[in-house]
C-alpha cells in the first residue's frame, strides 16, 4: 500500500509536468531547453544524494527534455544523439521505461546525420524490432522518421551507384508497414504522411532517373486504393504536389502533360467533395513550370491557358492569384516556344497583367522578357520592330529601378535582339548604348563579347572596343580589357544570375 508521502510525490510530479508544459508554451525553444534541463538535473541530484521524499522525474518530463535537446540548434547532430542516449540510460537506472516518444526522439536525432543517417536510423529501428521489450513501442511515426531520412538522402543519390537505392528503401518500409498492419498491428497503420514521404523520395531523383516520376504516381494510385476503405488516407494537395513535382523535373517527353493531368485530377477531386484537394497557387505554378521547362510545340499555349484559369479561379475566391514567379514561368514558356510567331504581343499582355496586379518585376522577369525578344523568329517587320522596342524599354526599366543590378544574361540577350532584329546604324546605336551600360555595371562577360562579335562588323566592333588590331579581333577575350568592365560579375547574386 502506497504511503501518503508517495501520493504527495506523485501529485507534485503531476504539477511539475503541468508547470513545464506551461513554460514550453510561453518561452522560446532555447530558453525552454535551459529550464527543462535545469529542472531535470535538480530532480536527479536530489535522488542521487539520497534526499528523503525526493521527487522522481516522470517519463513525460524526460521526453520533453529529450525533445528540447533534439530541437536545439547549439548542438551538432552527434552531440545531440549522445545527450539523448545518456538520458535514456539515466531513465533506465531510475526504472523509468522509455515509450514510443522516447525512441522516436532518438530516431529523429539520428536521422539528421549527414553521413549514414538513414542507415544508422534504420539499424536502430531493426534493433528495437528485435527486442521484445521495445518492439511494441514502435509506431507509424517511427517508420515515418526512417522513411523521411531515406527520402532526404535521395538528394545525394548521384553519390550512389544505385540512384534508386534511397527511394527504394523508403518504399520498402512503406510496404513493410502495410504488411504488419494487415497482421493486426494497429500502431503500424500507414498514414497519409507515410505515402507522401515515399512519393517525395521518388520526386527528389526524378530529374536523374526516368522511372522515378512513374514510381511516384504509382504510390499515389496505391493511396487511392486504400482511401476507398479508409477516408483518412484520401490524398491531399501536398500529396499531389509531390507527384506533380516528380513529373515536372522528369526528362520524359510527356512529363508536362502528366503534370497537367494531375492538376485536373486535383480539380475534379475537389469538385467531387474532397476539400483537401482544393487547388492553389502552388498547384498551378508547378504545372506552368512544367510547361515552361519544355521546348515542345504548344507549351506556351498551355502555360497561358493555366494562367488564365488561375485568374478566373482567383475571382471566385480560390487562392490562385498569380505572383511574379508565376509570370516568370509563363514568360519562360513563351521564350522556349520557338514556333510562337508573335511573342512581343504576348509579352505586352503579360506586362499589362503584372501592372494591373501591382506586382514588382524582378531581374528574372526582365531578363526573360529580353530572352523572349531574342528568340522571336518571325520575319514580319512590325513584329521584329516591336521586339526591339520592348527590349529597349526593358533595359531602360532595369536601369531606372534603382534596386536591380543587370547581369551578363541581361546584355547577352539584348545584344542578340540587336543582332537578329536590327540593321545598319540603328543596330550600332543600340549596341553602343547597351555596351556603355554593360561597362558601367561591370557585367562585361564572355557571352556578351561573343554576341557583340556576331552582331557587329569588324570595324564597328573595333571602334566600340577601342582596339586597333583587326587581325587580333577574333582572339580577344574579356581579360584583354580593363578589369572595371567585369568588376560586377562576382557581385551578382546566384539568384539573379539564374538563367531565365
């Protein structure tokens, strides 16, 4: 029979748990880590020193402490693992037995190891499985942690001889969960997160593996089969986005069409009553980017149709209002469509829409407009003149913004516009103006010099570059000119220098 003191200690321990949980709600993670560890060390010292009526730390307090350690940013992964393992040993000494949360915290910490994290994580999972005392503590979260570790390792799949290995491991664990659940292990019932994690694993390698996108969609179709008997497994927008991303990055010729089909499935599913499939801006942006990556006939038409659909749905209350990134992708689709005749008219329309939505164009916007002008292939004089006008206006806009710095792409595309759509004195005049701006901004690069060589006659180029030797003209490099002309090349951010 328990003594009154034991009842009192239990009550105090309960209130300590409540006290700690309240602190966790109101303080920052770093402060909470300090509070919970100080409290735990105090309680452990009281018991170690043999103090009468010392309060025994509870399992929940230990779990909160391990959770705080795991989330700490001040520790490296190896130190985090060591501290959690030490705490598990102290729990055992005090006859406090870890539960699923305890082991899952350790699994999460191990999963963050860059080297051999997934392998070590799965090894611990197998060790816990083989021990009768810990086997029943494993649950769906345990498996999800290990699958997520394998999924993230897919980012480094190029380092492996078998590029599919990480994704295959994640999928194997999913099927293992299904098998265990079918045998009556309710705790191992796969969740929507389980399926989405495996889909994400395949999505991460779809740009390098031609089978990956279809494998991701196969998991989605399997999920649909399970959702017919379990409503909790109905796919949501995140699940679809993972599959759409897989196809979007695929090199297969039908990849953009596959993304578009998945978007239509989302819309149909939402209209059929699945609220979690409500398409948003991200859904359409993935589809537009998929078309933008293709250089096949009709890609710009599909991107423009999707943009129009976004605006129509936005007017009906959907969260599909396009942002500047969306318009950049549409412009890229136009630039990649070499059979689109009147690109300048489409660009003017896009510009009007951007202004109407009060969006702020970035350098990618302007560079992609210049690229659209440069890739205009029409022989119609009016279309060519319009392309030159838009390109010139775009270059002036960049200069007037005050917050954007042009990059080598800016001038390379503009020089190509001059080369392809202007002649004579007008070409020379535009190239001179652009080259002066290029020098002043320090963006004189090898592609710009190459474009100038293609655009101008030798004597014109000699005059602009202030070079006297015509025989050495073709062998000139940017390093034959003042360093100031290229001084801004290393100062341009990687985002700004991303090819439109």
